[in-house]
C-alpha cells in the first residue's frame, strides 16, 4: 500500500480545488505557495484599473483551510523537485517528501523571447503587477497635471496594451472609462477625457477564442468608448516610454503586456517533456510521463482533448483538473487499480467584460452581448470569489462605482513619485 503524503505546489484555483477534493481521504497534505493568499486572477484587471483594492480579490490560504487539520500550509518558494528521490526542496524549509505530488504553479507573462521588454511593459499576473500598473497610470495623470508641455501631457496620458484576449479587452474598456468618466472632474489643468488607450492585437480580431460575432461586438464597443484598436499589428520593440510597431512609434507612459503566457519557472527545473512555452506535457490522467504519482494541473500543464483541441488556460479548467486529480489520488489511497478514466474538460462557457453595461458571453450555442452578458459576468465572478467578506466588499464597490462613476482604490503609495518613473 502506498503512503498518504500529498504535496501540492501552488495555491491557485487548481491547487485549492485539489486540496478541497481530498477532504476525508486520509491524506496528509502539504500545500506550498510563495504568497500567503489565494488570488482571484479574473479580477486582477479591476485592481489595475482602480476599481477594487487588492484585499478584495485575495483571501489568506490559512484562513481557507483553518478547519482542515490534515493540511499544512507553508509560505515558501520551491527551488527544486527531485522526481527520483520524491523530494521537494524549498528556499527556507527542510525538504519535504511525498507519495503524490501535484504541480499547480500557474503561468507567468511571456514576451516571446524578448525578455528585455519586461523592464518597460508590465505584465498582469499578481497583485504586485496590478498595483504597479495602477500606480503607473494614476501617476501619469498626476504628472500631466504638473506639466506645461502639450506633447509630454499626451504621452503621460497614453496607455498601450499589447494583446487582444480577454485580459487586454477588459483592461482597455476599464481604462477608457477611467479617463472619460471617473477622473473627468478631478483635475483642473488637464482633461482626462483626452487620455488615449491603444490596444494592439497581432491577429485579425479580438478575443480569438470567441465566436467571430462576439469578437466584432467587443471591437465595436471598445471603439465606441474611444479605444484605438490596431488589429493585425505586431509589436516590433518596446523601449522606455515607447512602443514600436510597423511604421509608427507610440510614446506612452504606461505599457501593459497581455499578449502571452508561459509556464511558471518551476517547469524549468524538471527534466520532463515540455511544449515550446515550457508547459509540461502530461498523460491523459494528468500525470507526468514516467512518473505516475506526479501530476501537473492548471496553466503549467499542456493537455489536448481527444478531438485535438487544447485545454484552455482558464480558471474553470484548472479547477476541474484539481477535482480530477483529487479523485485519482483518493482512489489510489483506497487501493484501486490505476486504470483511471482520462481527464475531460467540460467547457461551461466564456465571458469577457468591456465596461459598464457591456460584455460578451458564450455558452455553447448561446451567445449574449450587452447588458444581459454584463449581468451574467457580474454574477459568475461574485459567485466564485473566495470568502463572504470578499463577495460583500466587491458587490458594494461595484454598486458604488456603477451608480456614481467612482472608483475608490485610487491611492498612490509605495514610492517617491518625484523620481523618474521609467524602468
């Protein structure tokens, strides 16, 4: 009989779903994460655009599992995994042995080999990223208010977003509202409505994984809100305060990179098959090839369905993977044979919001746009927030912002704004 030590690396949607699914299994679980909180990543853009404060979309992992004596939570960074010795080595704690290992470390921003761009184009994968974007944008308005140079004011109030997927679309819509609605009466020397939001997408349409009708609706809505959308346009270079595209240099104070993701750094220390983006290739039961007791779930994993389609890197997929792996481990702890049914992703639909009263929703044959889609988006995101306090806080914040066009999380802090802001 195998042992019952389960180590889960990562406290995101996949890791939490797996830990919850192992309740009552008899497993002794160690959950390791570099932060002390579970982050509701679909609402990171709300923090970046001053719609919500950071604690409203995060919940302490220890609090989530406070009634689970079978779970030990470690705040630490995993430095190495020895698959042969079944050991997880961390920066601060002693190595931890395992009988089953679940890798759920998520993804990082990918610059497609242009890593130098990271110094100037901010990604959006953590609370720190979101707060930094918010700081950069709000400081741009503040510095524009202090400037007498018209060209410099224009640069300071220009935001460029690279990537026309859901994150890019949601950021563009929210930032357009920030200038045109939220800040318009707050300044005396500048008109925030003159702020520019430029969205760059390398492909021929926005939201490429959505039906074409919904992509067109998102494009029309963004343009109606004043966003300059550049389709079939590749970024050639990113420098301090500049984005270079074909035949054009765009001066911009804030640059956000939402164009790609790669597997988190842990995958680099594992000598197992990977795809070009570093995602771990897994068997149909989500185990690593040659290591049947080591599973990869969420954004770190690469798995195709029987029809050849790739399982998307979205939170519902990560949660389904976490539940599946928990079921597999439970069965093995009971002594069941290892011929598990393969993992099957059940697509429950896709949502993307464009701004107040505007969103797109896709549920199989059903497609919604406008106010109904926005209400669906609102309901789904409130429903899946961890913790009642977070749900109540987010609902009150959104109601306040909706009625009064106000956003309360607009405090700039943490550095001397008088210093040069360029990275």
